[in-house]
């Protein structure tokens, strides 16, 4: 039994989106144009579009039209991937722009998170993480100088986790994360190219080696219109 016409139209539209004929952020043709193209009533076309809106492939903008929806990057909190690994899994090549790189004495918060003694120093690095020249994340990272004495500006333009595992030779086991919706400070808003009134997602985390040693404390600020966070819950 053949699928209803509106579903066949929806499938054709979906295939054109997936093949790149209709690009993310672009307006789709009008209902009248689509009804002529698919030789279907406008009611049938409207039903096909409605299904694709519900599926998250299209979005309606009041007073403007219907657009191919720009897909948010899905961040699975239960997968410990670096930003670089996450982007490369999506066939995107990230760029790390260093905004701050300095050696400093750990403040009370960092000292507590990294379990450091008084007076111990850390590398503080702020990185703007970009894909296709668009800032997605601003990361503030604190790494103990005693563990990473050779850390450099150049190393932090690449993958931090690659450096730790492949060059330092340590095995990363876990990351403990807390997700908080916040309004960005002016400097974070500027780095993410958002308004200070636009909520963002902040993840505070610390990471440990396989021997249980805490080696990193980070605060990541995610652009909420580019990211969505997923969790999978299972019944015991």
C-alpha cells in the first residue's frame, strides 16, 4: 500500500535537505510553488510541511516564512569527548583561539576543586572554540603547573586531551560536570557574540586520571542556540 501523498512529499523534501539542495537557514519555496511542483493541493503540502516542522527539520517564522532549521550540536553529557573530538565526529574542523594564557596562583575555588596546597600555581587558559568562524564555546581551564610544566600557548591551540593522553602519557577516566543556565558576563557575551540578556549554558567540571588524580578544573560557556544537551536514563 502506497504511503499517503503528504508523506511522500515530506520524504522528498527531507532528502533534498539532507543532500544539501536546501541549506540550513534558507527559506523554502512557498506553498503555492510546492503544490505546483508536486502536483498536490496546498492542504497536502501544508500537511507535509507541518510534519517536517514537528520533526525539527523545518521551522516557521511568523510573518516571514518557513526555513530549513539550523541543527544544534548534540552534546551527550555521558560521553567524555573533547570539543575537538566532538566536532570531528560531525566532520567539522574546530579552531581554538587563545584569549588568555597565564601562570598564576590558584584562587580558593580552583585550589579546592584541584585539591592544591596553598601557593601552588596553575595555568589559566581561556579559549574561544570556533567552527566555521562561529564561536560555540568559551572555555576557562585551570591546570596544575606541577603536572604540566611544559604546557604552552601552542599546545592549547590544539586538543588539550590529545596532549595529555598522547604526549604526557596519562589516561583520562572521568569528568564530573554540573550544568547551570546563566546570563553571560560582558566578556563572555562578547566572546560568544551574544547579548548579555541571552541565557547560556555553563558547565563546571573537574576531570580525573585513571588513578583518581584530579588534573583539570574547567568552566565551559555554551552558546544555547547552537547546542542541545542530552541525557539517557535507564531503568535498573
